[in-house]
């Protein structure tokens, strides 16, 4: 279940959640694209501000779980501005490769610029790709990562099946995403911060309160820890587990293709 007790993702009737709204699946894709086109230039700054810098630690924790090492081939799905790609590229160099994939051209452009500014060019390829229909051959990656992207996918089950398809036997998937806080006393404070403070930050820093209101709502609509683990198992992944970070505000899920 998602965090308000409803089934996650698509309803089977041609609609999907866009925050707290139910919209046509094509409308959701259009709206999500518009959100990230709007915030791309200030996306990294907003991540630092709204997470108090914690997102950098969360991402490093996720990368530790990838087991990436020299010579491995990794797909950083919904990789946006390239934070995980930069960390992964250093681990798989010099013989390995990282594919930074995102459905949004504006985010990919920002990611390309940041990687080049960081001196990361060789061993990295960019691809504009939809998580629900990946343009990669079966069994072509040792690891797939997706950080803060799965909740924006229209059909999460389809995306998880695609991640499974492109993994080699023995490969693993790492899903880093906002989740359900495990400390009950924290939830009202977290809700107040999400729905009152984040939109104000979005308006002041990114010039877009509505997009950050959607992002707060999308977190509440995302499957909780146990539900997502079940979805991964149904997609074919084995030995699925999750690790709560920051009292469950964020969780890292890991699964393997055997």
C-alpha cells in the first residue's frame, strides 16, 4: 500500500496518481515532464536545501550497496543531474561503464554539464529513456540504480520488470526513494515540513511552488517499504531487502536477479 493506504501506481482504468490527483496516464507523463523541465536548473540547489545536505549521504549509502567495482556496467536510471553516475563512474573505471538514463532532456543536459565540470567524461554514456520501456538489450548490466525517480514513474511494476530484464544473472537493483517514517512522532513534523515549508522553498529558490507541492504529494503516494519489497519480488527479484535511513524518511531497497 502507499502511505495513505491505497494501492500504488496505476489503477488499471487508464489513470495514475499525479500527487493526490488521479489523471490519465498520458497526462501524468506530460505533467511529470513539465515539473522537471521547470526545476532542472535549480534541482541540485533545492536538493541540498530541502534535505539539509543529507541527500548526498543517502546517495553514497546507496552506491555502497551496488557492489560496483572496476569493469562493471551500471545503468543509472532516472539519473537526472548525475549524482549517482559521478560516484559510480569512479568505481567502475577504467574498464567499466555507466549509462546515465533519464526520460527528461532538460535533466540530462544538466547532468551532462555537471559531469563534464567534474572532469568525468570517459566511461559514461547518456541516454534519453523511459523506465517502462528501456532501449537496452536483455542481460546487459551488472547493476541498475534508480534514486528518487521510481515514484514519478507512471507504471512502477512495468519499470521494475524492465530493470529485471536488463540485469545479468547475479546482478542487483538498488532503489533509493523517500518512504514511510518509522517513528510515529516524527510524521506530523515531517508532514508540516513537506506541505508548508517545501512549497515556500520551491517558490523562493526555484520559482515554482507547485512543482514542490507535487513532489511532497508524490512521496505520500509512493509505496511504503514492505509494499515496494513485494512489488520487487513480483517483478522477479530475489533476496529483496530494504534499509531505512533517517528514521525511514528514505529507504534503500536492494534485490538480485539470480
